[in-house]
C-alpha cells in the first residue's frame, strides 16, 4: 500500500476549514482529491456509489443532518441537488469546518445558476508536482523569487533524458508512484479512452468519441503553442462550431487549460490569443503515443513537452503559493519579443519565466526577459530561464538561469 504523500493543499485546507463552513476541491479525475479530502473529514459520502447516493437523491437535507462534520461529499456532480442542501445548511448554521466537496467537472461551477456562491469556497487541485512526489518540501518558485531568495540545488540534477522521463511520467498519483513504463503507458491509454468515451458523454451526450479524439490529439500536438484555431480544427477534420464545443467540453473535464495573454499599458501590440496547454504533461505522451526516445528525436515536441511540464508544476504550486500568482504568457504581434510565462503576483509585481531545452543558456536566452525588465522597471521582480543543464548563474540584473529541477530540489 502506497503511503500518503502530503499535498501542497493540505495546510490550506486545514486553514480554510478552521474559518469557513464549506470548501469545494475541484480537479481532473485521478489527481488524489478524494484521498486528500478524506484526511480532513470525519464522514465520507461517495456519491458515485448508488447505495450512498440514494438517501441524498431522496432527501438531501435530511441525509446531511444525520452526519458528523466535517462531511466529505465526494463527486458531488453525480447528485447536483446536494449543493442546494449544503447551501441551506450553511445559511442556517455558518460554523466553520462543516462540509468538504470534491468534483471532477467545471461546467456546473461556471454556470450562472451555481447555488453555492458566497457559501462554498473553491480550491483547485492538480496532479502531483515533483516536489510532492519526492517529499522535498520545496517552497513554490514564485514565493522564493518574490522574497529574493537565491535558487539553489541539493543533489545532482537530471540530464535531458531524465527531464523527458519525468515529464512523461507526469503527476497522476496512480502512474507517478511506482508503475513501470509499460504499465504507465497502459494506464494513460485507458485514462484517455475513458475520458473520451465515458466522461465526455456523461457530461455532454451525443458527441462522437472518434472526432473528439482526433481533436484532442490535434490539441495535444499544439500544447504550449499559439497556433491559429483553424489549424487545429482543420487537422481534426471538424468545423469551427464543433471545435469551440470540444474546447469547452475538455475544459469542463479539466484536462486542458489556457494561459491568457498578459497585457500592460506600458507595452503595445501584444498578441491577445491564449496559449493552450494540456493540464498534465503525461497526457501529451498518452494522447500522442510517444516515449522518451521519440520525444528526443523531435525538437519541437521536446520544447512543447518541457513547457507543458513546467507550467503544470507552476499551476499546481499557484493554488497554495503565498504570492497568489496569476499566470499569463506574453508575445508581441510581430514575434519580436515573447515570454513563456508571466506570473503576476499579489501587489502587482511581475515575474517572468522562460523554459529552454538547452543546458547552458546565455544572456541572449534571457533577452526577452531583459526587455520586459527594462519596460516594467520596479514592477519587475525577477526573471528566470529554466533549463536542462546543471548550473545556476546570473544572466544580468534581476535575471538568473536555473535548472528546471530547481522547482523541486
């Protein structure tokens, strides 16, 4: 039996439940939401089990009254009426630490009719970071940069092949914690298949799994990219209307995400399109059916995999980071300057991050970060070029090169 690995969200959940009556944890399937939430609950109700769901389908208000708090309502979306019961329970008694809800669907949460506004606080949960997997206790990168801490390493960093293997392993607990490469490939194949043939149809019936699969593959090929929408839906053999519906469906299933374009009145002619990402880099291997050697033979795919991997780490860190960063990308319309990740932290400071599949980046590798620094002045806190080499060193004022494994080591 695998020992529980503490998650970045554990301290945050403890803190919120001491002060708030209800907390909702939302994330993709198989990210460990139930396992983590259960450690904070006195009573667990798994609503995707018919026997446990039946009392809530009959009379959710009465069913809730019989349970010891904190109550975990797992997969709440199976019995959506439970939200109304939680709302009424919180309205009548706002004692903290009463309810935990977990779910794998975003659609109902984003709907205007969401009944829990002001009663339930939402927390996003993502697959395991490498820091969580190895138990390093490393603080989020943006927090270290915000406080001006030096970026240092403990132990030997991976080589390029090692980074590719870590990225293809990803953060789904089932595959990240001990499966062989062959078993991992089978698990990811099954995850993608069930996502397209079961979860998607449960959320939105009538969709063609084969066409959705082609679109998902085209999307994966462009993870960490800014390609035109038409390029993707033409590659999938579908029209724009269908593509828009597929994007929303995959967003609702929490397996794709976007970095919005960052804007500033100090900078002109910036591209407004979002940058697309799979939510976990393991999915890129699962959808495309590629392994380490195949990635290393394709420079474009290598760059996309590493970028997707780093963004997945930062996205998961952001949920618990002191800096409360909002992440964007930046690109000028003429392509003269672009920054992979722009993290805007509370208080308005900006951190720029570049991801390079290179072992010894030079000052030229940080020229876009230097341009951003010079335009923003004191608002620019730090810029870092994350790379695949072993060394950390300065690339100029407020600019540093650091190995990707600085994220967890």
